[in-house]
C-alpha cells in the first residue's frame, strides 16, 4: 500500500510528536504548541531560512524551539524531500538553489499544519 504525501507528512509528524512528552516538561509542551502555531507566520514574513535560523538560535535557550527546529529539519532532509541527504535544513538552505528553497518553504508550511494540529492533540495545553 502506497501512502500519499499528505499521509506521509501526517505519519511523520504524529510519530515524532507522540515521542515528545518524555523529552519536554508540561510547560515546554505548551511552548512547543505556541511556537509551532506561530512558525508558519514567521516563515511567511521572513522566509524559511530566517525562521529556521531563529529557531536554531532560540533552541540554545529553549528545548521546545530545539525540538521544533529538529522536527522540521528532519522532515525536509528526509528522502524524497527538498533537502534529502543534507545534514540539516540550514545546510540545505545554504547549499541548494532557489528552486529547492521555494519547494522546501512550501513543504515546511504544509508540514507545519500537521505539526500544529497534532501538537494540540497530544501535548499538554494550558486549559486554565
């Protein structure tokens, strides 16, 4: 059975998000949801490269940013994705041409829609 690209995105995001709770405290899970929700707007305003560099920088201070950066980077560097074979998304951005960049940006935005939805389902959200 062959999965559609949409199913592959959802399956990858689901597997990785379900694995996050032991790695993140509840307040970090709330941060992850917030950062995942705001990242698409940041990509639209600043571009994929600037947004991912910001997440990488903030990842030094906040584990939830690091996890979000790693999740997007791992997806975009997976076989069949724009930066397949690259070490991480920033390597792909700096080593590939504009056509790959535009493809990666579009793919990141679609992938993040799954990340946002699934993070809200499986991670601790502030209900109070």
